[in-house]
């Protein structure tokens, strides 16, 4: 277990370094800096002297290589810089938003797993039935829905028409405010999980060891729990990991729609305010979350499938 | 759903979207951008305006019909770009191997670690809103799937007898890649590109909804929804129809991709998700 962890961490470190470099270069090398863009979009006009001072203050006139090394050094010790807008450390801005973000992602994933996995399982066991067809039509529809539109429709129906739930905001952070955004975010991973679970179970149902188990007289319910579930689990857990990891990034639009104070809405607001350090920090956090979840999932494999023992 | 059914239903929906997009200037009722008339503001769907009008009095039906052009343009062009990048990198990496393969694999893993929507959002933030920026942002950020497939296929195909034969006949590397390997991996690549098109259309709508993609007054389905959000209490139809347009177009592409997979890529149980 420890060996697997160390191995995985060694694999992840270069990826993180590459992402940090990419996030820095993306916002430094491409044409149109944020400050010059402030004038170009026509919303504001800034005195050239002020622009000059801003560039100096933010260190934008230093040579690229020097800024790059500084940025790497700072990021490595967990300093994400100072927000251009609020003049606070970006780590503090993000820390304030982290808990709402995690809450939303966990709630959405819980919803997706609780409905998607059983649905796919039953669909596979009853392959070709009406239930199977209906749930697969539902799943592909779920994958085709724009999250923000689903959210908008849920908001209209459950908040504005039926008045069962609040339409937006964080409130006390309780279940009432969490429900609609979590469903809007959770529907597409749910649909994907239903499809993956069904495919994985169907695959295992045709395996030789399942036929052997049946032919030696094992009861169907034991076959399903002992052989099918356990073997289908690897693919299901992989999908859960990939979905869960990318969910914080996918949450951007849902957070914005429901005015949920998470990292995603911080990212979008920072983009509009041209607050580069905050944008970079949010992107790094979202990528880091993805890599962290996937490392955990790799560890979970070892528990699920004893055949997997990396070196 | 049976492969045949999803192929036909998906093909039908996609065909309809393409037809509407191509014929937009002939089947629209009024100009989608210029025909604003405050006397007609927020009229519910009815005989004169089948999908109603927005706050500026523009006909929603006409705007949706034109929005199909933007969505399909973004979907098709960004997927062509992604496929070209992915196939070029994947094919050469799988065939040549060595340091080039290590480099491409590292790059692919890097791309997989950054959620493509976030990557596209970052690029839009730098380039500013607009169709060209969208095509760049979406065309450069999701090639990792086609790259992985092309690489895996090249790896398994290069030891096949007919590839060995071509090499003995003195075919150059590029000629082998294009005439021997590429035709044999087209099936899975077409499937990935079809599904990717749906993803690109969703991404365009999302970015435009956030105000980073196509800006009003141009009729992108996403930017229409972004404007509609503020009027959801007084004019809910503004939010319904553009959303349905996105949903049915993406559903069509997803069904078509599923149906094509059953025909073109029958062994891919693991990728059947």
C-alpha cells in the first residue's frame, strides 16, 4: 500500500510541475496582457501613467525567465501570490471558497453514485427490458443536457413556481440551498455512471468464471454479489474517480448560475476582473483536486482487486 | 437502445440541425440581430412568433435558427482541429516510439489532468470573447482522446503482416502511416470525433453563457440563455427554447456516436461509456 502511494506520488509530481509551468506561461506569453486588455475591451480607459505604475508594481516588466523562476519558487511553498483586486493573498481567497466548493462536489457525486450505480446495475441484470431501455435513454439524455440549462429549469420549477427551495445563494449552507445546484451538477456524472456500470456488469456477466460459478450450482444472487459486483467495481470506481476529480472544474457554471460562493465562481469573477494571480490559483487548485482524487482512486484499486499490486 | 435505433434517431436529429443551420437565412422570420422592436418585447409564443420574443422584441425562433450555425461551426471546426492534432501526435508516437512517444504521452497526460472546460476558459480569458477565440480554445484543448486511440492503434497495427510487407516493399514511414495505419483506425476516430462535437457544442454554450464565448447580440444558444436568465420570472420561454435546441443537437450527436460505435468499433466494450 505504502509502495503504491510513493510510486503514484512520484508520478504526480512532474505533472503538477508541468501544470504550474503551463498556467504561468499561458498568462505571460500569449498576446494581450490583462493590463493592456483593460483598455482594449472599451469598458474602461486607464491613464498610460497608471498602467505603467501597475505594470511595475505587479512586476510585469521583469524579464520572463526571472518572473518564471520567482513564480515556481513561490508556488512550491504554497504561496499563490496576491490578488490584483482585493490585495489579499490568493490562498486566503481560495480557502474561503474551498468548503462551499467541496460541499457542492461531494453532494453532486453522492447523488450521482446513489442513483447512477444501482440504475446501471439493474439495467444490466434485466438487459433488453423496458427498464433497461428507459434508463439508457434517460442516461444519454442526461449526458446531453447543458448543466446550466438544467439548473435554470430546476430553479424555475422548484424555486420560482413551486417555491419549495430557495432559487440561489448559499444561505446557511444547508441542504435546502444545496439541493438544486447539486442535482444540476450531478446529473451528467450520474448518467455516465449508469452507462459505465451497465457496460461493466454486462461484460462480467459473460465472463468464464461467472458461467463456472453458475454451472457448479451457485445461486444467482450469490453469483451476482460474489463475482459480478466485485469484478465490475474496478471500472465503476475508475469512472467515479475521473468524474469526481473533474467535477470541481465542471461546477464553474453551476456555481455561477446559483451564485454559489465556490472556487468556480471565484474563477469566473477573477477572469472578468482580470485578476491573474487569482485565476492562476483557482486553475491550479482545480487541477490539484483532480490529481489528488485520482491518486486516491489508484489506492482504492489495491483494496478492491488483489491482482493489482503495482511493482 | 439498439444500435440501429440510436443511429437513425441521432442521424435524424443531427441532419435536422444541419439543415436548419444551412437554410437559416431562408427559413428565419426576421433578422436575428437587427430586427429589434421594443413594441414587440416579451411576447409569449403564439401565432406570429412561434417561440415568442425577447426583451428587445427579437423573434426567438429566428435567433435559434441562426444559433445553429454558430454551434455547428464550433462543433465541426474544433473537432477537425482536435482530430488532426490528436492523430498526428498519436500516430507518430505509436509508430516511432522512443523519446517522441515519451514526450507525446507526457503531453497527453498533462492535457488529461486539466479539465478541458477550464483550459478553454483560461484561453478565452486571454484571447477575449468571439468566434475565432472559441475555435482556438476548443480546437486545442481536447485532442487527448483521439491521440490516445491513434497511439494505441498504431502500436498494435505496426506489427501486423501487411505493415511489415509494406516496409519490405520499401514504403517510407509517412507513406506507411497514411496508407496502411490510418485507414485501419478511422472507425474509432470517427466515433470519438462525433461524441467530441457534442462536447464542443456544450462547451461553447457554457462559455457563452458565462459571457466568455459569443457575446450578445449575436445569437449563440448559450448567450441567449445568459440574457434569458434575468427574465426567467417574466418570460420563461426565453430560457426554454435555446436550451431545447442545445439538448436535441447534443443528444443527436451522442446517439449518432453510439450508433456509429456499434458499427465501426464493435470491440470497444471498455470504451462503451
